C-alpha cells in the first residue's frame, strides 16, 4: 500500500529524498513521483535498494556500539521516515534510559514521526535543517531533552551527501562538533564514487537535482574522512558500509552497487 493523498504542507509532485529512501527500504510512505525517481536511480544502480538496507543495518550496528561506549543521548539529523529499526528502537532495546531527538525538515517526516512517537517520553521530534546547526542546537525542545554537558551521539546517516559544497559540509559538521562534550560521537554514512563511471554519477546527480534535496555529492574517501576533523575514528575506520563491524560477513556483498558507487561509513569519538 502506498500514499494516495498528501498531508497538508506536503508536496506530492516533487520527489522527496526521505520518501525515496522509504521506498528503497520497502516502506509505504511515498508517492508515484518518488517511486519514479527511485526506479530511475535503480536503473542506473540496480543494487540501490540493497545499499539502502545495508545503510540501515549499519545504523543499527553503530547505535549498539555507542550504547556499549556508554552513550545514552542521540541526535539524529535528517532522520527520515520511520520504517524499521529506528534509532530509538535499537537504543531502547539495549538501554532503556536512552534519549533520542529526531530532526528533519521534510513535512511528511515530521507528521508521521510526531504521530508515531507522541506518547514516547524517550523521544522528541524537532524541525530543523542540517545546514543550520545553531538553530537545531538552540531549539528549546532539543535542549530540554538532551544534556549537552554530557556525551551526545550526532548521527548524520546518508544525509551529508545532499550538501553539495565541500566547505559548507565541513562547516556544518563543525558547528555540531563545537557544541559537544568530550566523549561525544559522530556517525556518518556517505555516498562515494567508488569505481562508478562518470556518466552514471552525472545521471544520478541529475535525478537528485530535481528532488527535495536539490543535489547530490559523491565524495572520495579522503573527502568524507575530512568531515571527521576533530574526532578519533573507531576501528575499522572509514570503510564501506557493510565492512563496518558486520554482524554477518555475507553482508559485504550488499555494499557495492552495480554502477560501482559505494557507501562509506565511520564512527568518531570526540576526546577533547
């Protein structure tokens, strides 16, 4: 079942990256325009759905790792539509005292997340944009729910590649980093060109340029690594998504798309 009618404030005629991702994950909160855009990506990269699911599995492994490190506060930037194994679900299964803030600027994400999580005292849903760290960090609901004098994990999973300017992306990450206490963490997953041909990358960028994100940047390993400036990476460092502490080595096969594009992932700790 898929959406037939748009909630108030939701544009059903422009592909939404949140709804496209929901489609890749097998969700039902998307419109025809989102499915068409997602299938166009799938035509270029036939393993796009598997890569999206591998990314979601990485998120779960990263949250479990952070719980083991003693982290109990999570700030999920660009959280996307609630599907399966969301941050609060994974975190609360392993540590019932966790607190989670979901941040997104997509009106459908906000409507659905607030409806689903309205009675969950461990979670808060806030409107905000990755490009405005000060706005998010100053939000009264965010500050009431999270104690920034204690470690916080900031999650930027499959979102920074929608900030196409490299310097701007580093500046936004630094805006969050500079507000964090020692012992905080940064989680990033990011699209990278890998061995993809230039024509495929150009075609993928063109599709996303017409979406709610307005563009997509495929960054190299070194370019993604620079986003972790000030953080110490946990082993195994910045690697392909399925290689980050896999539960099942077979998952490695899900990482690389047929076009050669890959997803990179890492978790960094702020020590000072």
